[in-house]
C-alpha cells in the first residue's frame, strides 16, 4: 500500500455509559423517536458516561488481555491526569498511519465512547481486524481534555446545565485554539509525543455541535457535519485527500437510517487542528461534528441520553469505514463530487 497523507477531524456528540453497545441498545432510525428528528433534552444522565477512572480501568484491562494493543502514556493534563494513546498495527512505515483523537472539548463526550468501542473491536481476533492491522497503523488518543471532561477546572460551572463537563481545560483554554502556541500541557504533549513522534498520515478528530443544526434550509436536523481544511496555505493534494476521507465517512454514515450529514461552515484559522495540523505536518484533516453535547451553558446544545446509541454507532461507523478504505486502498478511487452539492449547516462551534 502506498503511504499517503490524510487526517480527519471528527466532532462528536455525547459520551455514553460505562458499558458499550449491547444487543439491547436501540439504534434510532431516520424516523425514530431518538434519531436526528428527535429534538429533546429532557433527561441528562452524565453519571452513565465513563469517568476518567473508568476509562483508564477499561484501557488497562484491554491492554492486559490483548496482544494487538500497546498502551502508552504520552503526557499529563493541567491537573496531572495521564493522557493515553492506544496503538495497533506493526507501525510499518510503508503502511498509512491514522490517528483518532477525541474530546479536545470536555463536554463533547460520545466520541470517546466510540473510540473505546473501536479499541475493543481492534483488540479482537476477527479476520477483518487482522486485515486492517496488517495494512494500517492505528493510533487512538481518547479524551485529550481529561480535566474538562471531569469538571475539574479552575473556574465555576454553575451556569452549565449539569455542571459536570466543560469545553475548556482546567485553565479555561480551548485546546482546539492552541495548536499554534501550544501553551497548554495537553496540546504540547499531543504535538511532541504523538504527532511529531508517529507522524500520522490521517487524523480523525472527534467533536460535538449543538442539537438544532439543520441541513441547509430544509429544517431537517442532522446527525453530524463534516469539513476538510480550508486554510489557503494547506497543500492542495492534502486537501484533496482529506476530501476523499470525508467521502468515505459520508458514504458510510449516509447509508445508515440515522445518518444525515451537512457541510460544516468552519473558519480557516491555523490554531484549529483541522487547519493547523494540515498546514504544519501535511496531515489531511477533516472535521466531523456530531450532534449534541454532554453539558453546556445553553440548554439547546445539550442532548438527552435517548440519542446516545445511534450517535456512538455513528462514530464507530465512521472510524471503521475509514480503516477499511485505507486497508484495501479503496480510498484512492473514492468520488469527492458530493462536496459540490452538500448543503451547509449554520452552526459554528468547532
């Protein structure tokens, strides 16, 4: 497989409980009560989400029983919490390397649940997993903003709906605006000990957006929004590769009953990972904003737990499709023309 440069930023929705999807989990369909057409936030149960301690316990347990997984601590947060990196594959330089990054914003939680589900999946011994790991190097950095996700910060959250999660790190800094200065320990560690060390060709960065984002002027609520790097300094080839990865994700999610994606109206600032990482490292970045947040000071940004199942599954679908397209090289022939007609959403919260 020819090694290429590409990175996808995924923006997520809301972290689910301390257990993964089971056979009893209801995945809402397009017209179901909990899918995109569901607009409520009547019940917020953040105690069902993985705490930091529960996440670490899960990672350590999987690491002990899986030969495929190599677990690494690549830094610490402001409050001293370890930052974990899960590594899969041979790290063969001839294979493409993809990084899945979640929860730069602590209140955007379901993306981490999807990442933990992927760690569980890649630790299995199925033939499909073997095919992926023979051809792709996989890095998963779950929950960059570990302090904000715990609500362990140096400022008040009394105006938040739940008061449990915040966008910012402990120093009240937006980590997804710190990719140039790198003044915060979390972003500094990510750049020095992951991006510069492993030099990923692709990166999927998972985020969340408000619950009421619609598909253009249709009034239809979307399950997510995507965008490639838009800064003019990004290499055109990197941008095109990002569009291809975006097409892979779009096709996979759109095929699901719950899936409805719009084009995210993001800016061109280099401080954002979608632009900055593409510019500095030649990583083709694509943003994927998934619906809803675990906590916010705006009620209409928070989505109740009824939507957790399909939103976690959406993150898993995007990650699996990306890995499979890289493993069999089908990403190279993916049609990107859908970008020309994809309706834009009106949300701006990257």
